C-alpha cells in the first residue's frame, strides 16, 4: 500500500499517518487529510475539520506574526499617546519670571510654554504656539531691549549680544510652532597661561591672554578667549594652519575645523561674537 500527498496543504509540514482513523494528520496545524492509496482516495472515519475554522500556520510564521502585530500595536500606541502628551504639553501655562535674566527680555505673547532653566547665568524655555509672524515680532522686541551687538538673523533664528555681553539665542521650530529662548550671562574672563594647558602644546598662543577654561584634560581642552576681534580671529586661524592643522580642513568667516597633518589632533576655532572666540582641541585614535 502506498500513500501519497504526505505534505500538509495548510502549513507545508510533513503529515503523520493515523492508521486507526485512516487519515493523515498534521502535528503542527492540526489539519486532516484523507489517505490516497495508489491514486484512489479513502474516506477517513472522522470528518476533516473545516479549514476556515481550524487552519493554523507554521509555528515559526505564527510567532513572527505575533511579534509583528505586537510591534504594530506599540507603534500605534506611541503615536496616539505621544500626540496626546504633546497636545497636553502645548496647553500648559507658565509664569514669566519677574526677576533674574528673564527680566531682561520681553515677555512672549503666548501664555503656553515650559521653562527649562532659570539661574543666575542662564535662562531657557520653550514657548508654544509661535509662528513666523510672531517670531519676527519677538525679535523686534528683543532688539528694542538692546540685543543688537553682532546680531545674526535668519528666517528661523536670531542671535545677538547686548552691550554688557549677555548672549541671546532664539530658534523657531516651525514644524511644531515652538519658540526656543536662551539667554546666557557673560563668561567670566581672567588671565590664563596658554603654555600651561598641556593639550595645547601644538597650538600657537592667541594674541589675548584673557580667557576662560571651560574644561581641560591631558589630551583635550576647550577655552574661550576674550578681547579678540574678528580680524584677530582670522589671524589666529592662519597661525593654526602654519602649525600643521591643514588636513580635512573646513572653514568660513567665523569658524575653522581641521586635523593635524601627520598627527592625531583635531582643532575647532570659532568666532562667537562680542570679541570672543572659542578654541577646542581633541585627540583621536
């Protein structure tokens, strides 16, 4: 006696022979088939379960399907609850500080926002519900408050100092109508010993000895240098090039990035405005 068609038509697994009931049984999905003997079909003693009601998939495919469904549910939940969170957040009111750095700025026209920091040296916040017209109006108000030194105005950003060196940054995130405000107090400058900064041994000393060491390690450092005009910044960039920082060079009128030729150091120099430049150096493998 020869039996044919021993492959499950539902999931592709090998069928097992149930001699007692004269059927082929799939051990994975439970499907049942009548035996075929030499091309002739024999009816099983028990009726085959309906494929529509009892059809199952291969265990691996089934598991992948469950995982895919779970991921889809998670994504939908994140989109729904993320949207709800954002909706609630954009309707949160804030109290505009009457003292501190915020008192130097005009109060935004929107009552909704979130204050991130309010300290003696920095103030930052997001203001919700701002569009391009409101952004331009707020920039105008800030300029009337004296933020006009070394100003940089773009379609969605504004940056400037006042005469006392306070630095203002504004960014309009048009995709969600958020206005970011940040105001920093002047960096305290003092006399620094450039030769004492070990990581800077390969760098030329700037003309000014007034500065502020933001951080310093044996192989890297970052220093703000004061009393430096934009012309003196350009001269310092030339000196760095002469010192061998010419590989993978990228520069513009207010920044300069380069790797040391034949070495393992990377330099970054930028003109920040208000007669200040930042010099940073790092060592890479």
